[in-house]
């Protein structure tokens, strides 16, 4: 990505937090079908959970960006929060935009921003759509699978043989239901308990891989409830037909055409496979066309998601880093037993 920077202004940070939130509210109000990851309910909830500072940045050609500033000792960097597949970037609303996503001003040196910055772009935004960027910019592909929302039997027919066999063998062992804003309004205590059970299944999944869930369970509980209440989230659950215990749960976040497999946990076994069939069917019936499986970059997880017959989609991580930022990153990886 060695290109010459265009004559553009560097990014500016809205210093006053209240002014920044108002600017974001005004910007998103002009979008008729907002991504849930740009919705104020989602971003405000993530801000409450994380110990990082949230900044609102104005950049030419991009409008407003909502970013998170992490500090590790003397090293500061702009990062992508956990459970966020891409950055909260809003293109200016007005005349028809060009096909170019101009990240140049977000990457330029600015007094209020650290040199080390990471921006993730939504799936389908290819290198050819990027404007000029500094010589130090790095671009890495990340991956997810997109599944079509289909009627149940058609959905299952698209799966691998092993997944079809598992669904048909075990579907009678479970009961399926969905929790939405109306359910929450009618039975708030019951829904809170189901959310808590689902988060416990998510935590157990991380523990099986000797990892910790990157967001605190108490914060996730409140954020999940807020997303469901505001109509952005729906909780799809599968219970054991014998003892009614929670076998699997998926909290999807969605707009009118896409749902994201945002928070998912299950008991070991076929439960999640069965739940995905019902989930594809339910989304189809409510007008959603695509289920984004939220990442396929770890071999075991990628293989599981591949078996459902989706399309492999790439999205870009655009990054510029200082030597101090790179050193801090390597040190953190060594500390966690990973190879840089």
C-alpha cells in the first residue's frame, strides 16, 4: 500500500465527550438501516464495559468515527474492541459517494491520536476501494462465513453430510424458542435468567480453549438486555427436551437484511448444529437474507463454520504502527504464550 497521501486534512478529535455523542447521534440518524455495530445502544454498552477511552473523530471523506483508545503503560493505540467485527466508521451522507473509502485522514499524524491505529472494514470492502494511505500502513485479510437465511429443510440440504446427519438424528432431543423485545417486556426476570445461562455457556466455551472471555459477564448481561429491548438483538435458544436445561444459545444482532452470530455458547455435542438450522429458518421468516458467522480465523472454529455451506468472505484490517506499539504487541503475545 505504498502510495502518496492526497492533500487532505488530518483527523480531529472531538474533545468533549457529550459533544462527541451528540455528533454520533446526529450522524447515525441519517442512516435508514444502520449496522448494529454502529448503533448508539451497542457502542455505549461496549464503552461501559471496557476500561478504554472512547473518542469521536472527524475525518475528511469519512464523516465521523467512533474509536477506542487503549493505554498500556506509556503506549497508546486505537484498537478494535472485542465482539466488534469492524470499526464504527460513518461515511458522510449527502451526494452519491464515490467508490473509494478514504482512510487517509484517519491514518495521518494527529496530535490527539497515537501513531498505532487499527481499523477494520466491513466484509466486501476490498483493497481497490481504499484511498491513498501512508507507506507504513499494513493490510491483513480476516475471514468470516456468510450463510443464506433459508427455510429449514433447504438450509439443512446446503450443509455437509455430517452436519445434516447430526441435525436429523438429534433435532427431536431439543425444543427451540426465540426471545425478542416483546418477550423481554412480558417476562423480564425469565429473560434475564436465560441471558445469564447463555453467557455461562459462552464462558465455558472459552474455558475449554484455555482462554478467558474478553468482556466481563456482568457487562455483557446488561448489554445483551439493552440490545434485545431496543430491537437490535434476538436470543435464539435450544433446550434439552428431557430436563429443559439450556443446551445452546445464540444472541444475534441484526438490521433488516443481515444478522450477526454475535454471542454464542452451547454444551459440547450436537446442540449448536441443531440450533443453527432453526436460526436460519427463523431469520428467513422475518425477512433477513444473510447470517454472518462472525469470524473464521481459528482452524477448529473455521472448520465447524465451513460445514454449513456458507460463502467465505474476507474483510480488511488496516493498521499503522509505531515501533513502541509493535514492541508492546510482541511483549503481550509472548506473555500470553503466543508467537509474534
